[in-house]
C-alpha cells in the first residue's frame, strides 16, 4: 500500500489538496517521477518529533530514461534543492487559508447596507455598487447641492452686478456719479436703504487701469469689489477721517508705477468696483448745501502715472515716466431722487445668467477656489460658455427656489438666539458677534484701548446669507463699538409676541428718554418681499429726529418718544410720529442711531418691543 504524502491530524481537510497541487508543480519543475515505488519514505521536519509533511523517496528519484549517460545526484542533493521552496510555498498557502478562515466581519461603521433609507428617498446597493437608478438620483442631488451653494454663497456678487446694471439702465457710465439730491424714496428698489441721508454712488472699471476717487468732506462711504467684499472706507471711518481726500483704487494685476504721496492707495481683487456713501443734512432740515459740497468735491477719473505723487527723481532714475500736471476731466453727475430703479438681485433663472457674467468679467482668481468650485460644477467657468442642458436647468431652477426660500427664512425668521441684542427681544444685530467678515466678533473698546477677540477660524454662514439677502454694503464701520462714529442698527421682524407684522394692524414702539445718538435717529419701514422701502402715499416711510423729508417726531413730557405704525394716522398722533403701512403687505423695520453713544453699547438704554395696539 502506498504511503500517504501527508500526515497531519490537526490540518484542515482542504489544506492537503492545496499543498498537493503546489507540491506537484514543484516536482514538475524538478523533472521528478511521481510513480517510482519505494518502501522507504524520506521525512522533512522543521523540528525533531514533527511529522508535518512526509515525502515518498520514489517521488524524489529521477526517471530511468532520464538518467542514461548521466551521473545520478545523491538523494540528499535533490532534497536540499526541493525542500526550501516547497516549505516556503506550503507555509504561504497555510497563511493564506488561515487568514481567510479567520477574517473579521466588515465593521458596520464603514459598511454600506444594501438599502439606504434617507429623507430624499431609498438608495439601493449590491455589494457596495449603486444601482443605475440610485446613481442617477444621487448625481441629481449632488448637482442640486452645487447649484444651491451657488446661490447661498455667491448672492452677494449678483447683488453688486444688479446695482451696476441698474445704474447703467438709467444712462450712467463708469466713473460717473449718482446723487440723490432730495434723498431716496420708495420708488426705487434698494436693499434696506434709508430715507434720511443723501446717497452718492458710482461704479468703476479697473480693467483699464487705476482710478482716482476724490471723496467729499463730511462723508461716510465705502468701496466694495465685485464679490461685495470691503476694499476701503471713505470719509469719517476712512483714512481721510471726514476731511475728504484722494483714493487711488488699483486693479489686481497692475504692476505699473504708483505715486509716493498725495493719495490713499488701495488694491482691489476685482476689476469691477462699486462705491457708495452718504452725507448728513446740515441742521437736519435742508439737503441743498450738502449737495453743493458733494458736487464740488466729488471727482472720479483715470489715474495718470507720472503726475502728482511722482517725484522727478523717479523719472531720472528710470523708474517712472514723467506725466503732465493737468486738471482731471469734469465728473458727470446723475440725479437719483424720484428715479425708478431695481437694484435687487433676482431669484429666477436670471440669477445664474448674471452670476456667469460676473465670473466672465473678473479674474479667475478673484474668488476663493472653494467658492468657485460649485460654480464650475454647474458649468459656470471663466472663459467657457454657460450652456446647461434641460436636465441641469431643471435641477438648478429647483435649487434656486430652495436657496431663495432658505435665505428669506434666515432673514425674516432668524433662528440663532445669540443674534438678538437684548434678552427676550425681537431687536437683533448679529454683526457684534460675527464682525463684518462673519467670522470674529468685533473688538471691545476699553479704557486701555482696543481689545480684539481671537479669530474663530470659521465663517458664520447663516449670518452671511441673512446679511446679503437684505442689506447693501459691508464695512468694519458697520460693526464697531466706537462711540460717536459711524452708525448702528437694530432690526425687528416681529412684534413683542414674536408675530410678524401685519400691515392692516396698528403697532407702536417707545424710545426712552436719552436716545443714544450724537447726530440723529430714525426708523424706516420696509416691504417684506422687496426688502426695500415700503411704498405708500407717504413716499418716505420714516420717522426720526430730523425734520426732513418729513416732520420730526415729537417727544412726550417725560422725554420718551413713541412711534406708531399703522395704515391710517392714529387719532391724536403727530404726523412725525407715524409711519404709514399697507394693509395688503407685511413689513419690518430698522432703528438707526447715527453717531451712537455709550448707553447703546453698554445696553443701559433699550427701546421697547414693538407692540400690537388692540
């Protein structure tokens, strides 16, 4: 009887067949016979007493017809050749089988089940591979997400573009100036503009080179780039500190000569620039003298290298050309009061068309790649045509509707309790917490000086969306705790019972004695839908301490001032204390304090909540 090739009582029954195959292949390579008979086995053992593998001698002897004319090698020579590779192969086989037999199950934390049930439907997988229907629906959702982000993250750029387009629609060109000589009224659609100050604005095109903007004295303004980012303040909060001055706005890729003096030089990250600001009425009742100052001192014109600000020594050293000293061309002014303008960013398909126009106009690097990525994913890429197919148009239109609805909800119904300025109040202003970049709280002002807060390292996304959905312009001057400078704002979307305002009902608010402002205060009422001034027969939906364009509010005997919001003037209420509402429209209001004083910042003064009069 032939002896067994294997004798291993503790080996899995599947192992011998695996080793047998590996063993036979080794023999084939060595030209060994598997049929010669012998009665003496040769054993190979790693340790004495081990009988892990036994090999028959006849399997190791060469065939008789292969030994003719040759000298037979001693058997131990064959064994010394055979055993090492055989043992190694056998060991590897054993390791593989043991590993397969002992492999742990896939952890649930990294497994994908065959059916994934979510709030957007069920997704099917087979061994981790999605079905075609699942993959199609998930790609639809992914494209929806990119389109949604394109609205939520970049509405501010479309807002600037809408402002520029509105100015062009009334005949304005670059470097020209729009001035609201008789203030802005409700006929124009501007995001939460006021009816108290003289607005001045314009747009620049830096693709042709640097531009000089001369700000008038006693001005409060800001320069914004094409993505609604702050570039520099003008006037009171700016480097001229309200004295007026020359600002040189330099394009992002400009490498030409710049003046050594005479200008406040600042570099923008985009070619399109929007600037705007406001001037206050002297004695709070007559805009004409202020308008004359604006028209006299406000100038916008291309920068001429080698002129004022360039030393002759720079020319002699070959570092700059020598230009002529000539007066700039006269600035063209346009009248804005009474004009019908729509500066509101759209929330229909035009939104994506305008967003594409912004991307095509500006340098490819003008926006952070993380923000530009979702735009590229939906086909908005610098230098390429924007031509989504019907599938993408439907997905993007849905995302646009959801994005607009979300933005409106954030604006009209804020959910973050930290945004509210007082405990259990409807008055809110989140800029104190987020700062003008929606990242770090604005610094505190102490007796020892400024006390900055450490950077948070993250963007407050809800606050950014809320802000640009309802406000025009962003600057550090809107978010500072510095008494006597700039202006501060409190918004109210709901009444004392946290209900949104109904234009058919009557409400009132009381400002205690000692309203904390060194210049003036005002309320303005806005249309919920347009986020612009509410259009009623009053024309200027405001009430405040100045008596233009409507009578000033009157204080009561105790020094407090009550303002009423109603469709009809309440009996016994002075005209200056009443803002007219529309019975068919909802509304919200903003309380503005110009040159706010310390009681506002330390909250020792607080307005009442706006209460429903029953």
